[in-house]
C-alpha cells in the first residue's frame, strides 16, 4: 500500500492537471452530465417504486425487506 503522502501527491497532481487543461475540464463535465443522465434514466424506467406499490404501511415494507435480506436461498 502506498504511503499517505504518495496518495496525496497523486491526488493533487491529477486535479492540478485537470484544472490546467481545458480539454480535461470539458471531458470531466461531459462525463458528469452522462452519469447524471444515465442514473436518471435508470431510476425512472428500471427501478420502479416496488415497496410503495405493493405495501400500504411502513411496518409491512420493513418486514418484507428484513425477510428478503435474511432468507437463505441455498443453491441445490
């Protein structure tokens, strides 16, 4: 494992390079926008509100989550 000073140096060097580079800054902005769009699309279309659509109260929701997390599904 790298010493703390090495990690700090790598971090500072990386962000100094991005700050000084106009292309690097544009690429980081484009990547950020793409990630936001991807996560919004995934949330809207693929991760429906499963608990609110199937359960009426918080107790039923929490019971379902606990049951799903603690049930042992062994592969035979």
